[in-house]
C-alpha cells in the first residue's frame, strides 16, 4: 500500500507556489516537486537495511530554480540534442534557441524543467500536468502534457502522455542523477552497469549522432554483460559515457522492455530500468565539476553519478532513419518507464 501526501515547499517569483509530494511504500520513499516534475529524492534500503537517498539534488527550492544540470527533472518538449536547433516539419522551418554548443538541448532556455506543473493525487502516486503553448521555445502546436509517478512496492513508474494541436517533435524523459552508494558519495567507479542494447549511436564532437547505428560488439560500448564503470570509463573516448543505446529498431512495435541494470556491490543496491522507449541515454555526469553544492553540502563532481534517460534517439527530427519523433494532431504520445530498486 502506497501512502501519498503533499505540502507547500516554497514560492517561485512570477511562477507561483511549488508543492512537494511524498510517495511512501514499505520499500521506498520518493519525493516529487511540481517544479519541473522533479524527482527530488529516492530513499531505498541497502543489503544491511540502511536507508540512503540515491538521487542527487538540492536542499532548497532556490537550488532547483537556478539549476542548469536538469537535476531530477522532466525535460521537454524534446529531450537531448537537436542539431543546430533547426528542423523542418511539414515543409516549414523551425529555429530553436541554441543552448548547448551549436545545438538545442532539452527543450530550450525555459523547458519543461523550469515550469510549475499542476498536481493531482492518483492511486499510489501523483499526476503532474502542463500546457505548453503554441510556439513555446520555438516549437509548433499547443501541447497538453502529463507525467504520472506511481509507486508500488519497490518500483517507481513514470508514465508520460501528450497531445498536440499541430505536428511537433516530442521526446520526454526524466533526468535524475543516481548514485546507489548515496547521493553524497564521491563517484560511481565502484558501480557495475549492464545495458540491453546490441547497438549504439556514435556522435560527433558536439554530441550529435552521425547517423550510423553501430554494433556494440568488440567496443567499450558493449555493456550487455555487467562491467565495472570505473575501469570501462578509461576505455571510452572523451570525458565519459553520454551516448544513446538502441533498445529497439525504427518501426518496432510499442512494448516495454528491459533497458539497464546498475548494481553497487558494497551496499547491495540494484537499480533496474525498463521502458517502452526505443533508446536510453547513458550519461556519467561528465560535466559536473564540483561547483554545485547539493543536499547536505555535498559537492557534485565529474562521474559522481549516472543518468539513464529513457528516450527517443537524439536528433531524430533531423534523421529520417531514426524512430519517428513527431506527434500529430489527434494522436496520443504515451511512454512508460519503470525504476525498480532492490538489493543483492
């Protein structure tokens, strides 16, 4: 049985009040903010029964208001990168704000992560809703979006839904940073990861996919069997993992599938992720640099955490061979991701 309660958590000038919702089962406690639909914390047990918060974040609302790293947030209208912030839909050119090198990232300068969502209690959780107006951050169509977080036992489910008045690209994900040793732990080098992907997307030096779907076989990106993150990071070119792993192929039917498993042997904590999405962006917090002060005064540094952003493939709006990311008027966008926390 999951208990759900909420309280006021502060005010954001010009936007309004922010609520903190708490979902509590016998195994997990999850906190959710109406600002950015943020997962603020996940408290789960280790193998000796010790509870730890395994999600990075901030002690107060100001941290989330000024945050530039998408801590715990739902990102949209389009998660990940769009090359040069430009795309063409139904013969019309659209230019977005450039906010990541030469590209548009995670929905724009004021994406869904900076909006206050309206919240309604549902069975075992909370539904957060948002209206993104026509032209919001340069995107076409008014979009009605919801994300429902529900907790059952050891599993947190995120269900994303959207409808639009015009054809628009859409790609919603949650950008929580995890460290299974606890959010204040120094790094994730002692975590083991496996990702159920036969292929991944190689990228250019601005992290835009080259268009090739490359087999992981014989490369540092072969994570089909568990590998120690610390030693594997030494083999990956660049600052770390920030790549889309292909969980299904373009045109495959909508179905839930196992995406990833991360284990922290010292504490015994395990996170398993399943999703209906065709990809997962595995990111090893390469751009955290110790300048952020997080919960309890923790300094979040490079490789202090990992993200498993279940999503469509990056830049899909510009790459015809990638899974379709367009939502058309009269259609419904719907995806489900499950995070299951257990111990070994």
